[in-house]
C-alpha cells in the first residue's frame, strides 16, 4: 500500500505554499527544515537540494516568512511525507503570486489556454522568427542547436529587452512584426532564465493577448523547467529551455536522412516483392494450356464440331426414315378403314329416297326405288315384294 501511495503522490505537480520557517539547517550541501502554515497551524518538512540552493539569491533562516514552490514526496520505508523545494523566496512575492494566479484563472476562463486553440508547428520551417535579447546566451543556444540539427535553417531575429518595465511592449512589438512577415513559419520567444521578478513581463496580460492573437505558431522558451510564466500557457508549445526550443522546432537532419534511407529500403523491398510476385504470376499464366498451345483450342473444337455435324446428319436421316415409314403405315391403315376400300371389295351402299342408308331389308317398302352406290358409280333399283332388289333397266 505504501508503494502505491508513493506512485500516486509522485504524479502530483508542484504548488506554491506560504508559511514560516520553524527549522533550517544545512547538511552535505543540502538544506533541511520545516515550514509552518500559519493559517491552518500545520507544519511540513522540506528539503532543498544543493543545486537549488546555488540558484537562490537570498539567505534564509529560522523565523523567516517565505513562499516556496514545492512538490510532495513520500518515503515508503518511514511512511513520512516531505516536500522537495524547487524555489523559495521571502514572503514579499506572495501578493504577486496571488495576482498572477487570479490572472491565470481569468485568462483560462476566456479560453486563451484551451488546447483546441493550439496550432501545430510546421515539420520543417522555412524561416524561424526569434525574439530574444541581443548577444544573449539564449540567442546563442537557439542558433547553435538549430544549425547543428539542420545547417540550412534560416532565422529572422528581432531583439528586445527581456526584463524590466519595457520588456512586455518590446517583446509584443517584435512578435507582431514577425507575425506580419509571411515568410516566418514559427516564432520562438527565448530568455535564459532568471528570478521570479525578472520573468514577470512574460506574465503581463497585454503580452499574453498579443500572443493569443498571433496567426503564426509561437514557442515559449522562457526560464528553466521550474519557471512557469503565463506565456507558457498561451503559447502553442512550451519548451523547457532555449535549447529545447531549437530541438522541438527544427528536425534533426541525420535522423531525417536515416528515416529516408529506411523508407527507401522498405520501398525497394516492397517493390522487389511486387515485381517478383508479378513475374511468378505471368509465368503461371503462360504455362496454362490456353496460352502454351493456343491452336489446340481451335483443333479440339474443330474435331468436336465435326462430330456434332455428323451426328446431326445421322439423326436427321434417321428421323426422316422413321417419318416415311410412319406415313406408309398410316396410309395403309387409312385405306383399310376407308369406305371406298370396302366398296372396291364388292360391297355396295343402299340408300332410301330420303337419303338414309338402308341397313335392313324390312326397312324397304315394295315398289320403292332405292339407289345403290358401287365402287365406281351408282345404280337405281326397285324393291319387289320378296324384298329382292331388282336393277332398274330404264
């Protein structure tokens, strides 16, 4: 559980606290002590590393009222909470910090710090605008590191006072000048650190609003990692130092050339693979019978067509022969069943005067004339008393 608590506390950020030093001592170049929050009567232990002590321009002792930038630390073995001090000043700056915090909240509420307002930096800027003090270490750091990474990089430099009462106006004018230049792709505002009061111009509301209105991406490289003026919040990118700004804005030519070589290698492998696959595919297609021996299709189909033609002729002859035999058979059956055929065998058809066929002798009346139809022609006859028909000679 103590380890998890340490992980949670380490994720917390820094915070400014105000109180009275109740204990102060040096050991091994580091400072250890305690600070008491007078409003809540709470005492916290703190530690100041020697590297931080060397940057401090003021001396501290027990009983001093101070404001300190601290970060919480948890010691799992002892189960104790201490504060690591990144910056410490006498309490005179407490009011300024409160005003800056109020201004920070005001500008944040207006949306000036929103992430969706941030502009993306160009991959390789054609021209970089630099706002800095003339002959400053910040200028040298930015130029040197940028040219080491990309020797052909171009800069357009605007010098300005980077501390004091005129700083905000000169920096604002330089930024406006570079923003109006269509050749400038990104603007870096660089200063090589300083104490809290020297960095106050970069939290001036008027400067912050000028940066917020810029159409060109702005990179803030003010102070060191622990410094946090309001310019860092409104800028499109915050760099921890001027050197970091150069590295964030300008790509490394050696890295980019290595990426190009890798990309070309991958493209060559891919292209070679595609060509080899297509060669194999063409070889496979060419080996198919339809392409290996195209005449075979015609010859095979010609033989098949000849067979079907011969078969068709045989079937036509067969069906014609069967149809002829059927006609002869039907003709014979028709002749057999025809009344004419019966008459040709010697039979005759007797009809009464009414035209009805005489079938029985009893149906005939003596003396009645009837007609006899023969195979060829007709005869008239008269019925006698014994129902024996007598041919009429008249």
